[in-house]
C-alpha cells in the first residue's frame, strides 16, 4: 500500500465586509495606486481611473493586494490569487446574513475581480492579463 501524495497547494478563502466611511479617501488612494503603476498602459490607466472614480468598490479592488496578506509568512509563495469587490446590502443583525452563504455562482458573478499570476503582476481587468 503506497502513501497518497498530498498537494503542496492550499486554497485559502477570505471574505471581508468593509464599511466605507470616506469614499473620497478610497478613490484618492486608488488613483494614487494607479498613478504609481508605471507599467500600466495609457488606455488601461484611463479606464482604471474612470472606474475607481465612478465606483468605490472598484477603488477597493485596486487597493487590495493578496500578496500583502501572505508575503511575511515563511515557507509559502503566492502562486495565484483572485479577488472581487461589489456593493452589497449588509445588515449585521439580520439572521439571513451568513458569511458561509455562497449563493452567487462564480460564472454569474458581476463583481470586479483582480487576478495575481504569481510573478508579481496583477491584472485588474479580466480581458487584459499583464505578464512580466
């Protein structure tokens, strides 16, 4: 009887609900992050600036960096990451609110998503994956 091999890869799911007290500060920070990204093409920059100005959730997607969550953990390397942001109706006192409730099908989801390809690059738009 052989010992089954186990994968070295672990999927870590994290869900956060953030309350935005100052949408202007979020937008300003996101615009600053976009301005600091010297590798972003001009047309993508214009699209990103427009998106974060119009939607605070999009601004948060530009500010969240999963690499920051794991970069200090010894013995691990971020291989791939995907995250999304969307406006939600949230009532912390509602018995219907459940962080484990996954009633949105990933294929039907319309949230803004970012992807990390493991090489330090983040694609903020599904249609444009930047590498290297």
